[in-house]
């Protein structure tokens, strides 16, 4: 099943609600993921990692010692600037998932953590993510389980930001979409209010 954000809510009071939910959601997500992301990516010393829509790079910064290079692709200049100041071992690049500014077969691992629902053309984005992966590499997508509390909160937050755009998938629906795009050996992992899908090329 595919779920859209909640309809636009009106009233200035929702700004405070959105800010509180956004802050709490980020704290919960990072704490939940920190114990899982290393295992999901399974990095090695000579590998390269692309974090798509990675914001300030806070999630992947602790992994800098585990691989050769980490690049964070982030459309927001503000987020890139904050990340570059705080995480000097990461490289920040402007861009969007639907048109990745990289050659084919560039990365061993690609991560899209809590960003896939923001991609305006998800099919095109998956084509691009697959294109930049090396043969034998894999993609890890971390998303909200839409029917959990934080999944509902994410839909509400998205309805009030990012131009109201957001498409959320139940785990099995995302697995089918990955299969349609030619990914293989897809595995799903439930992480509380989040879930992860990892897939090979």
C-alpha cells in the first residue's frame, strides 16, 4: 500500500506542533538507526558510500573510519554548509536523486535514509541509484512504517513542508517497486517505527 501525506492543515498553531514533532522524530530516528546502519551497510576499507538526501551527514559521519569515501548528496545549501562545518571528513555535493551528478558504477553502497518519500519521481530516482552502483553493490533504503506513530507524524510533517510532497510505502510495496526496477536479493528489516530494505544490483 502507498500512502500520501495528510491533507494540508490550517492555522498557525500547527507550526509549533510540526517543530516539536520534527525535533522529536529526528532524535528517535537517529537513536534507533545508529545501532543498525553499520550492519545494514557492511562497509569495508576500500569502499565508497553515497548518502542521498543525507542532510548534514549526522547519520553517516561515524562511519568515516570504515570506508574510503563518503559523499552526502543534499539539495539544501543550508544543510550542506552546516554538515561541512561539523563533519569535515565527509564530502557534500548539491543535487537531486532523480539526476545524480556522478558517473555510472561509482559507488559500492548507496543509502537513502528517511529521504525516499521526498523524491518527486521515485522511479527515476531508483534508476539513478541503480546506475551509480557498482556490480555487486547494494542499496539501503530506510523509511517510516506508515501506520506507526512516527510514520503518521512523518506524514503530517511532510504535509506541512517540502511543498506537501511525499509518498510513503508499506514495506512489501517498496520491495515490489525495487523488484520492478531490477534490484535483486531484497531483504526487509523492521526497525521499530522505521524499516529498511536492502537490495543488490
